[in-house]
C-alpha cells in the first residue's frame, strides 16, 4: 500500500509547484506576458491530453512479465527528471545550440522564449503521462475489492498531500523571496537548482512504485490487436458508452478546473491584497496560507471523507466538502485591502476542506469503472479509463490557465510589477477574483448536480462482480428485474444489448 502511494508524492509535489508558481515564473523570471504564459501552459496541457488516450491503449496492450504498469513507469523515470529541469531553465534559451536553432527558424526575442517553453512544457507533460496514465490504471489490477480500494486511495492521497506540502517548503527554501529581495529575473540560477532537485526527487518516488508494487503479469492475456487511430477512437467510444463513466468524466473535469483556477490565482490574489505587509507577515501569509492552512486541512479532511465513503458511498464527500468551498469563495468575493488577514486565513481553511474531495473522490471512483464497463463489452479497460481521466484533467487545466491569462490581459494586468496593493485597482482585484472565486462557485453547482445522480455504490459494485463472474463461468446470468434495472441505470444501455445480457462483443 505504501509502495502504491509513493508515486503520488511525485505527482502531488509536481502539480503543487507548477500550479502555484509556474505562471509567476514565466511572467516574472522568464519575462513572458500573461497571455503568452497562458499559451505555453495551454498548449502543453492540450498536447498532454492528445497523447493520454494513446497511452491508455498502450497500457492495456503491453505484455510484460513484471506487468505493464511497472514496465512503463520505469521507462518514465529519467524523462521526468530531465523534463522538469528544462521546464524552469531560462539559461538554455541563451545557449549556443538552442539560440542558433531558433535564429535559423527566424525566431527570436519573446517569441523564441515562448517557443522554447512550449517545447519544454510539452516534453514535461509527455514524460508525466508516461508515468501517470499507467499509474492511474494500477489499482483495479492489484485490488479487486470495493472497500479495500478506498484504503489504497487514501494511501495515495496522503502521499500526494504530503508531497504537495513538502514541495512548497523545499521551494521556499531554494527560492528565497522576501520584500527586500522580490521575485525577479535575478532568480534564474535558483530556479535551475530548484528544478534539478525536484526532478531527481520526483523520479525517485516514481521508481519506488515501479520497483515495489506487486502487479500481476500480463503475459497470460491474449496478444492484442495492433494500435491504430481506429483502435484508439473505438476504445474510447466504447468507454464513453457507459453512462456512469460520462458522469465520472464530468466530475473529473469540474474538479480539475476548480483546482487549476484556485492554484493559479491564489498567489496573485495574495500579492494584490496583502503585498505591502511587512516582510515577516508577507512571508507568513504565503507559506502558512498556501501550505500550513489550506494544505494541512486538505490532508486532514481525507479522514472524515474516508469515513463518509465507507459508511455511505464514494461520492458522498462532495456533499460535505463543496459547501465549504462555496463559503470560502463568498469570503474571497468580499475580501479587499482593508480586510483583516485572519479572515483570509478562515477562507483558506474552508477552501482546504472544500478542495479535499476534488482529487480524492475521482481517484476512489476510477478503479470501479473498469468493472462497470465489463458489463458492456466483457473486456476490462483500466488503461483506457486512466488515459481518458488524465486527458480530461490536463486539457481542462490548460484551458483554465489560458482563461486566466486572457482575463488578466483584458483587465490590463500586463506584468507582476502591477501586483501590489499600491496599484491594485478594483478592476484588477476583480480580474483575479473571477478566477479565484466566481468561476469555482459556478462549477461547484455542476459537481453537486452530477453527483446527486451517481449510482455506482458498494451494493451495485457487488452485484456487478457477481454477474460478471457468473457470466464467465456459466455463459449466462440469472438476474431479477430489479437487478436488471440497476445494471441498466449504471450503464445506460439495455440489458440484452450488453455482453452481460448474452450479446457477444
């Protein structure tokens, strides 16, 4: 269980650092405008979304004695370290080879920087997908039981939370920003060191999972058909036939958008509202608000969320956590330069509890989808499920960052030199509030609406497992009218049109 969770320490740390600081790095240290910075992250994540579906197919069709997931995650170790280093390294742009290549292509100045960082981000997301898509497909392969999977998901999310909090502390230790020494292009070398350190740390945690998780061999399965564009589209069309997966996908997209919006806007909001507080309090607000308050409460809520999952169902935490997120957004809407900082601490505490479910619940729901889809086709599709899952999160995250860059540009925020209470006009504050509070509140309503009709709980999962086992053993199933109704509600397909109903697929 610990080996399974280890890789998510890398994912949680990487997502936290990139989500909180990469936009600021691009605009302040690298010198790109907000719109160009949004283009960089948007293109990188959309690219990631394009390759994730193919990676999911690769996972399902890889046959190795040690298992497909462990094999692919081992391959990803070195690319992850290299790509994370390139992601934050501005000096490479000025190196002879890269500069000459850009000049040969007729590219220079800010356009050259944008092109380089687009390439670096694409390389990072490709390396990340090579590890994360297989990782997301791992749990249903190694743990068949509904409730036991929740324990493994808790392990994963604890590692992710600790990885995110620890990464922020390490970042603060390596990038020593203060009122006397504000973030600027002078931090170029510090970011190079930071990226090298984190690249190695993330690679090690991915390797720990690849080495020590016990995954069944894939050699006993029949040889798969060759991968083609037709196979990719057909595989994902089959997955999306399942009504429950479509609802799950909606929850994933909504949660990913809120998470990206909050992380991207948070630091700018603090700088606009509290940027002129004396250095000690300013440092305290950045570290404690982002890490100690929001991060610690987010991790702490894994415990009650787990209790609700086991007592009711795996999506129940939405109804407990989302109202706290809405309350935090309401406080932020009324927060201004005259608002006491303690009230903002309260908002961040509520937000920590509110966002706790956004990653936790989908990760708990994901392993059960392969069982539901087996009803339809008689085939399991852990890799395809994981590919579509990461595809949605990455594309939505990229879109969220691009939208934020566009909003900032429309409201006249051209550089972080303007991010101070001394120049914080109501328009600029509202530009950040739109992304930090208004849009998340709207998306919260969508999450509650979808989750209210999500029917795949423990009882339904037990029925699915029984029917699949019976179909494989006897060639047909004995099912009551009520059980048929449950299966049709979960899949959205008539019983006799599915494999479980006797149709060959």
